[in-house]
C-alpha cells in the first residue's frame, strides 16, 4: 500500500532515526576480536537493532532486493511479515522511540488487524502475536477479535490429520498435514499465539489445544539420537551434500525460538511451564554442539565447518534462545556467554552499512545457498529477537 510506504519513510525521517551503530561490514566470517569477549554496551545494541529495523520498515511494501518469494514478503498477515513483527515487538518494548509501536498500530489498523488467508494454517497465525501484544497495551478489540475468531473456529474443527508430510497440495495450496503442526516452523508461528490468547482472554482452552498439539509435533519430529528436530517427516532419511543427516538450521531455529516464546507467553507458575523449560534445556544441549568456530551455525547442522557461510537467520534464533536462557537463569552464564558473544559478533557483522541485514537464507524448507546480499523480513525479525535479549543482558551488566 502506497500510504504505508509513505508513512514509513516520512516517520523515519521525521523522527531522525538514522542509527549511529558501529558494526562490521565483513563479507566473510571474521576471526575472534576483543568485541567477542566482552558484553557490548546496551546503547550500541540498541543502535544496531534500530538501524536494521529502520532499513526494513521502509521496505515492507516493496522489496525488489528479495529474489524468491518477493510477493509473499510483501503480503501483510502472512508468515514472512508476521515473523518480522514478532521481532519488532521486542524492539518496541525496549526502544525509547515510540515510532515502532506507532508503526505497528498504523499497519494493523490499515489492514483491519486481519490474520493470514488460510484459517487453519499456522504460518498465517503468527501475525496474531503482534495483534495480541498491541491489544494488551491498548485494549482495542479490533486487534483481538480476528485472532479469537480464528482459533475458536480451529478448535471447533479439531483436526486429526496425520502429521506425515506427503507431497501434493490441497485447494488452499498447502499440504493436508498442515491443518496441524506437522513441520518445524509451525512451532514458532502457532503455539505462542495460542498461549498469548489465553492470557488475553482468560480462557485456558487455547492453551490446552496448543499444548496437546505441541507435544504431538515434538513426539513426532524430535530425533532422540541427536536431540534435534527434523523440519518435517520427509527428512527422516534424507542426506545432505556431505552425506550428513539433514537437520535444517532455520527449521531448528523456528522450534527453539518457538519454545522460548511459548514460555514467555505462559504465566510464571503455569502447570505446563516445566515441560517447555525442560525441552528448552534439552534442545540447548543439542544445538550448542554444532556452533562453528566463527560463531555461526551451519545451514545443515551436522555439516559442521564444511558449511563455510555464516547463515544469519538460524544463528539469530539460536543467539536469541541462548541469551534468553542466560537472562532467565536457565543456562549457566559462564559456560554460554563466550558462545553467545561470538554469535552476536557474526550477527552484527551481517548488518550492512545502510542497515540491511544480510546472510539470510531465502525462503526454503532445507539447507541451500546464502550470500552476504541475501536478506528477508524473517531474518530481521530473528535479529531483533536476538538483539532484545542481548540488550537486556547488556543492561544488567552496567
């Protein structure tokens, strides 16, 4: 929408949001520096978050820099934009600049706070997390109603489709198993939205449904041998180009961040929190083994150092979860901080001089290719999530 684009450009200029962040412009993985061994200043973290967010906000309606899935990236209510707004919410919570919250209100109102177009499809539910955040702050029923109507309908349907991922799409252009959470990405998109809806309405039926389905997905896709989660059942026996079993970095990242966001959306003493906290610790133990020497994670997690490029979306999700775990006291700071700082260094070196966040693997369901110039909304969202926890860590370290 032209109006939204004009609003973004004018507001960014008028608010003087040009970032003064000093971050690397490295196009290849960098060697360890002093910055990797000390917690950055909170203001420097805020600067680089705002710099990346500002660049992206001005490009939510027209994204010629995106190759594959440009149309999907420009579509409000769907997962690509929805994942960006999940991260932007965390920036808005911390930035002293009111622009970010104003922007989300403007965008939501302009689109009548609608959800994605496929009512049962988890990818089209993630935008509801922004709706609920905004509702909690402003008590506007317009933001709440579409989320509640969607999940009231879905729970009434109570789909029992198999979680086996079979090729072939239905009339909605999705797979039949995707009535449920049969792919890793869904655990970021759906469960936290449902848990937050219970908190907004006081109705536990949304939490009960989410917990039941979350457990079913983990029981089906978790590989007990590695502790990692398959992207979907098609990858149970697939091998990568190095002969390794395929565990896709961003797919696992969706799960890891989804667990964190689910815990965040549950009350502190909720009966289900121990399940998610235990799962978080278990997944952390599996993930940390595959961090590369440069601080990033390979696109194919078991490929190790053979995968030379610092893919940033998976790395950002892991950095988010690890830093959150330290901040929450679930992970030992002394053990994990050096790994977090190496990862953060890679992420900040992925921010271009103009604020574009690079090294983001394009839309996919498996490891593929990535370059410094590659960027996407969900990658920026993941970076903002990581930055939010790094900001909290840095603020405590003052």
